[in-house]
């Protein structure tokens, strides 16, 4: 059994492989901190986070604080006598929490820091047309996503990638990097490389529904990257006949029924395709989600519907 006493902090599916790999490799995770159960589904039944479900499968103590500065939570955290904290997709921690363990607290981030600091690094890297991203482990400090880099792992962004496919790969690459980082900290030889200044236009702020509307006035490549970067969630959207439609996958095409189509104009044969004009070309919708319906192809939609 390893000498480390680890507290793991995380909430979504992205964090689960990192928790699993530590347990599988014999590390002693003494407690897990995650978000409170939230209502989900039609019945709005209280549902635990994916990380909580994983922790319970392994019979680990689970802490779900509302206030990370509350004396009760801080006392409970101290009682586990952890000497290392691992954070994967959790909320911002106050200094009183991240400075608690003797070996510090490190975070896994879904980008090649210092670029794409913020809440949505995978989405923004694709939206801005990057050809490469990755995962970074770094020690926490006051300013968010700015601490000394421990390790990085690069990952190409392929032309057909969406936020969903990159998320999936980084989730597993990240778990391997978390294990590598814990081993280095345990051995006392973890690198601590100060972050340089990020490149311009690489901030990755939180994404809101209203910022997901497609701007067809942009070039075809920019529009397609925007759609890829928001697929499958939260989904880029546009309006067709007064109804909201989430566009999840597109293909650049040249031909058009109407050569005078303006950006945002759409056309369809009502059988096989829906085509939108951009600033310099056209995009065919491959997958979309009409308002009130499931995800489908245009062919599937036109079997029982018309536009």
C-alpha cells in the first residue's frame, strides 16, 4: 500500500477515469469531494454526480459541501489527514482548502496551459480552429489555471473531431497523466515549470445558451468549427421557420439551388438535405436536433416531416 493519503475532488464523467486509475493502482483515496446531488430527468429525482457514484462503488467516504469555507467542512477535510489533493473538473477552491495538504493540491486541465485557461477549454480550442490540444497537470495557486506546470500530454484535433470526441480522448489521456503526476509527487521529483504568458485569443470562458447561436455571416470554416466545438453539448443553434434547431454536424459543399443565397438562407429538397449559405460557401447539415425531437439526420426527419 502506498504511503500517500489522497483526497480526490471532482464531479462529472470526465473525472471518473482519474479516480478509477488511482484506486486501481493501489493509491489510498481516503475521501472524495463532489457536488451535491441534483434533480435530473422528468421526475426531477435527486441524482448523484458520476464521481459520487464511482466513490460509492469503491466504498469511499463522500463529502458534498455547499460552502467550501464552512468550518464544519474544513474540520471534516482535516480529519482525513491527506497529504495530497487531486482535483479534476471541480469548482474553484479557496486557499484554505488547496493549501491544506503538505504535498499540495494539483489540478488536471483540458488544454495545453497557459493557453485556454477557463471553464470550456475543449470547446474553445475547436471553435478557434486549433489543430492540437491536450491535458495539463499543475499545482494550484491563487489565480485560476496559472500554477506551475507538472506534466502535459498533447492530442491532435482532427478535422472530423467534435467537442465530444476530443472530450472522450482527453478524459482517458488525463487519467494517465494524473497517475503519472501522483507517482512523480510521491517520488519527490515532480517538475514545477512556471507558466509563460498565453497566446492572444486563447481564453476559454464558460459557454451560455445565448452565445451558441450560429452566425452564418462568417466564413464556412469558422461556422463549421463553431458547430464542431459545441457538439454534442450544449449544441450550436439556429432558427428554421421560427423554431430552434440544434446543428450538431455539417459538411462543406459548393453547389446551391439558389446561387444568390445570402448568409443564413437555407434550402432543401425536402428529402435528403438541408443546406445553409455562409459568407463564402455552403454547409449541409449532417446531424441536427429539431425543437422537441431527438437527434437525427435530414433523411430521418423528412420521413415524417416537412420544412
